[in-house]
C-alpha cells in the first residue's frame, strides 16, 4: 500500500501543474474553437478526416477522472487538439490562426514546467 501511495502522491504532484495550464488554456481569448468537441452535425466531414478528436473539456474530464498516468499523456492530448486543427483548418482561417496561437501559448507554458 505504501508503494501505491508514493506513486499516487507523485502523480498528483506531476499533474497539478497540468490542471493549472489547462485552466489558462480554457480562459485564453483564442480558446473558443477548442472548448468543446467539434459538432459533427455542423461539420459532417470532421469524423472522416480527424481520427482522434480532442478538446479542452475532454482533457478537463480526463484530469478529474485521474485518467492520465503521466504529464506526457496530458501533453499528448493537448497537442492532439492543435494537430487536428492544422489538419482540418486553413492556416489563415480564424480557427487555424487560433490554433497556432494556442499551440504557441501552450508550448511556452509546457517548457516553463519542464525547466522549473
Ligand atoms: C476546432 C475546430 N476545428 C474544425 C472545425 C470546427 C472547430 N471548432 C468549432 C467549435 C467551431 C469553429 C468555428 C466555427 C464554428 C464551430 O461554428 C460554426 C460557424 C463557424 O465557426
């Protein structure tokens, strides 16, 4: 039991900063296209083109449900949002631009974390 507690304590320490980063992403001015899963009725081709949909509300739920076993898993899901955005949206579209901006914001916060 002691070993398990040590692991879970480590995990909480690892993932606490992820929760803070997620909150900053959610309240960013350019977060609006990424807050909820893309509505596939509104965008019928989305399901066909994007194999791993991801959004900030899904990541928030996964954090709350202790779904992530490491910081890296959290980081991979966040990057999935922006990779999907680049796949589906033109770079100079409003959503495409928001995606590039949000990715830049995230990667800077992620680097702070890894070098702190
Ligand atoms: C991230 C992403 N990738 C591809 C398609 C959509 C989205 N996001 C959704 C939330 C969205 C973005 C822009 C929208 C939109 C909905 O409502 C229809 C009207 C036009 O404006």
